[in-house]
């Protein structure tokens, strides 16, 4: 298949693009700068120059492809307090792709979670503004688009991770002298190695039926306290509970400290024949690379 990939120079794409190419797919990656172009070319993909504001170009690229894998999102907007703005922009992009693919039966692979019927889990899903994007993607399954939503674990870890949850917590711990968590730290973050996540995207593209929700979490949920304690041990700083009234200031606008959800992947493993092969999160932290590369 000819696959158009957004966010092609990003962390997740660094695993998705080579995985697709090795499987024989032709990949076209969106790149908005010379540096991104170099990254995408190094991964072995064809480059399409442009950005997410060029809706006409996105429509054309989607129409020319057999499938779209949409990985791009303005993550920097979250720290800047522009989360809602970033979601609105992403909704526009998703609708552009959906209209280009409507009535074709082509695949549209996106990132997100849809409601499960479990009130507790659904409350956590709905608390994330990006849930609106997931619902918009899923709706195109009613318009003859093979939509597949991939639940990407919030902690997707690897030696290439520079801006995710773990590097953010490490930077905060270095800046403040403590490795913090909220309450008793029992809230959980699903985790997966980026190479396992990349393989899941390829299998979802090749095998998942229309309207599927699949989960790329190798670990259904790791407690934030265990993550904080591991970071503290490596930095030689105490792991401590941060009072709720101090959380916004301590965590510097990082809005996900209280996030608590699990991603059970047993059904995904059966559906796609996917088995994670890479180290778990704590083992990857104990490897030490995060602490030599995260400033």
C-alpha cells in the first residue's frame, strides 16, 4: 500500500515508518522543514513538504494514498496552555482526511480512545480533550472509511524519547530536586516500547477491520509512584507526594499527573497476533539512557 504518514519525523513515526517499509509498503511522510525532511529521508520514506495548515495539500495527499496514518499533533501547545486550540486544529485536519477518504474503503489510522461502556474508564477518556478527535475519526467508519483507532500508551518509551511523559518528569525532578507524584501515586499510566508500538500500527493497517479500537500498551498500567521512585533513584533525589494545591506550579503546567487509566491489550493481541518483545518501562529506565540524554 501507498501510505501517507503525518508526524513522520516524530518519535512514534521513527518506529512506524521503517516497520511499514520493511513490510513492503510505500511510505510518503509529511515534513514541514529541511531538518524534518532529512529525518524522513533517513527513515527511507518519500517526502511530501508541507504542514497541517495546508488543508488542500493534505486532501490531495490522502486522496493519492491507499491509507493515511495520522500521527501529528501540536504537543508543544499543551505546555503553552493552548491545548483546546491544538485539538480544534487537529479536528480540522481529521475532517480533511475523512472527506478525502469518504466512500473509498481506504484505511484511516489515528491515535485515540473511544468510550468503552465502563463509567470510570470513560470518564478518564473524556477528560482528555483529544477524545473529540478520536470520536471524529471513528465516525468516518459510517462513510465507508476503514477507520482504526490506536490507543497509544501515554508512556511510549525508547532511546529516541525526548519530549514524552518520562523526559518531562526527569526535567522537573532535576529542576526541583524532588521526583514528584500526586496523592499516593497509585494512578496508572499504560506503557509500551516505541518499537512494539510501531509494529502494532503496521498490523493494524494490514489486518484490523473497520471501526476497530486497538491498544498498543505492552504494560496495562504502571503506577506513577513507581515511575517517580525509579527516576528519583537514578537522579539521587527523594520521591515525594506533591500537595494538590502546589501541583500546577511544581509540574509546570504538565496537565497529566492525575491521569489514571489502563489499556488492556489481550483482545488486541488476539485480533492482530501482536506480542510486545521489548523491555518494559522500569527496565528501560534502569538501562540509564534517559538520564544521560535528557537535559
